[in-house]
C-alpha cells in the first residue's frame, strides 16, 4: 500500500504567497517521510483552485523535493495548446530527474472550461484527440498530426522526457466507462467515490486489464482519495475537519451556485454524513490504520490518497496529520506487508 497526497489548493484564508510557502514546506515533509506522490488539481476563476497553472507550482515542487513523485490531477487538456504542454511536460520531467506523473482529463466544470472559450460539449472528442497528440509528440522527433481539433505538420520536438515513452498517465475515475478507458490507456486511477461504487469501478478496471492479456503484477496504481485529519483525540480531529470541510465545500459549489446551476457532486454540505459513510476520516492515527484497512478490503484499492490540506486548515494542522501518518500509520503497513 502506497500513500499519496492530493489537493485542490483552495483558499485557506492566508495571503497567497504565504499559502504557497506553507504548502511547499508540507510537500518537503512528505518527501522526507516517504510518501509516494503529490497530486494537484487544476481549477480556474474560483477560490477552489489558487494554483490554476499547476506546472508553475510543480516546477517549485521539483526543486524542493528529491524523491517524491508529483503531477497534476489533472491537466484539463482542452485548455492547452498541445505543443506548449508537451514542452512543459518535458521540462518538469527533466527538472525532477524523471519524477513527473502526467494526470489528464477534459475539465470537470463546464463553467471553467467556458472561461477559456472552449465548448464543453466538444470535450468528449477533443480530450482524447489532445491526448493522442501529446503522447505522439512526447515520443517523436517531429510531430505530424491531422484531426478534428488539431493539425501539425513536421513540428520539431526538441525536448524529451526522462521517462520513456512518456511519464506515467493518471486519470480520475467515477464511471464504468472511464474505468474501461483508463485500463485501455494503462493509466493509474484515483476515485473519490464511496467504497461500494469505488469497488465497482476498480473491478471494471481490472477486468479490462486482464481481458487485454496483461498481467496483474503489471497493474498501475488504483487509488481512492479521502479527506483526512489526524490528531491526538478523535474529538479534536473531528472539530478541526468539520470546520475546514465546510469552507472547502463552499468553494466546491461556488461557481455552480453563482451561475444558477445544480451542483453535480454527491458531497454533503457538512462533514458528518461523509464521515458516517466512510468517505472521509477524522480521528487518531490508530483509528486511521483501521479505516485504511477497511477501505482496502472494501474497494480493492492499491493506493491511498489523502487530502490533508483543505479549507482553512492551518499549516500546523496539516503538518500534524502528515507527521502522524509518517510515524504511526505508514510504518504499520510496511510491517504488515513484510509479514505477508
């Protein structure tokens, strides 16, 4: 079992430069403590995403870490010129010595995509075409392509990634169709779904992987993402998490409410129901060990992604969660794996 960190970089209420520096310090700690990867969402025109150009922030991550893998989860591909993004991917992979993880998607919010003059209805066709261009460009000396949205004729591909043919792909999965597509692309996956539907999409992924003649030992990571707050007592952790979740949840729906649209995600406005459904955790390190074991059993996941910096969590509160995970949770699973 590997552990990673995911965040939206939503507005915590401190000055932006201070938030960036606090987060880089947290990421440095994750690097020291042996977390697998750091994943950063991309959002635009909303306090949900204060790092709307993930590559800029991730360039700093590349220089402030030594072992931690990192990447966007995800780049909203229709918002980028493919040649420009190919070059950015190569730079980040080179700057980190081959630690870049390439998360891709079409953009979950039609409102945000619309800010860029992109038609959200084109996403199901434009996204896979953009990905084909990017994959081709990353492994070619020259890019020639003709499609519905993109056309290139012998464009020199001067930059190359460290990882061949390209950095590992990642995709956020919430449907059976998405699980099928991710398996075809051999992409690592992460889902926010509760345990029962999460198991269904992970099983669909495994089925497609096997049907393509691939072996289980070659499986990419299949992850679940959960909000996590740890403290010395359950009461302290719940109080902290409930406060921060309320602010984060407000950021999640802000654009939808402002535009008079129905918020599409099944996220309760308060943390209590999410804790009850085991879609998040707030408590002690010992309790979290049991929670992770239940989640693994219920979902079949091989990767546990923790959102430890959300809403108005202070840098000290987020760091406490990371340190408790590093000292009291992750070693437990290392020993359990050795015993098995």
